[in-house]
C-alpha cells in the first residue's frame, strides 16, 4: 500500500509550507515524495526532537500557526476522536490551503499505539464536507482482491525474493483479468484511500 501512496504523492505539486500531522522526519515518510518547492514542519504526540511540534490529535484543536498544506498520512485510523483531528487540520490551514491524507482500508491491524478505524470512501467525503472542506477528491488505492491478499502476507514472502516477485506478478495478472470482466472490481476491494480537500 505504501508504494501506491507514494505514487499518488508524487503526482502532487506542492508549494509553500507543509504541516505533517502525526509524522516524523523519516526517510520513508510519504510527505517527502511531493513535487514542488515546500518546507515541512512535523507534529506528533511523541516528538523525536525539539524541531517537531508536540500535539495530541485526540485533544488539541489548534496549533499556533497556519500552513499552506496539512498532511495526515496513515494517521486517522489511530485517532479515536478523529473528528477532532479533522477540525485541527482545518484550523491549521490557511485560506484555500490543501489537506492531503491517506488511510488504509483492507490492511492489517498496526498499533501506533492503537488502531481504531477503517474508513470508507463515503465517510471520508462526508466528514470532510461536514467540517467545511470543499473540492474533496479521493483516489481508491489498490488493484483488486488478489493484490490485497498479497499485501496481507508479503511481510513473510519478502524474505524469499524470487518467490515474492513471482507472487506479485501472478496476483497482478489475476487482478487485471478480473478488472476486464468487471470494471467496478477495483473499487470494491480498496487497500486504502488517498484524498485531498480545500479549506475555504
């Protein structure tokens, strides 16, 4: 799923300031793959250094400055009070600022420190619009049920590189066959979602 998230991130041309909520300055962080000229500020409940803003997405409703872009990459599933987190995103954006996010759907439980939710496309759109975001765009991440099946056990097959490659190729071919039979196939089995919305 992270590969598909990175592909979507690379399609965005971002400029100005970026607040990465729930992120830290790691090389594999998705917010580092945007195109454009931007400066990232990270914010997390457990900051790794004093350059990271300390924020509790369950409780805090404001950060003392605003940003041109706010990211919540694989974060909302870990927030029990997710409406508070969405409000914090909105309050942290400048007028016409852009919210960028991604969430898993068919994906293993991953604690950080907890894992509470899986969001559908409908819920993401409705919650963002209810909070006051406009121009909500959402992309289904995934290729079908076989790719999802592979995603569920690839942590184990990664240890055998040739087997891993063969399985990926086989499952991609099977998903392509099912897609040609039924065009709505991919939409029915998302690995996750990638979304953007505007703050007006």
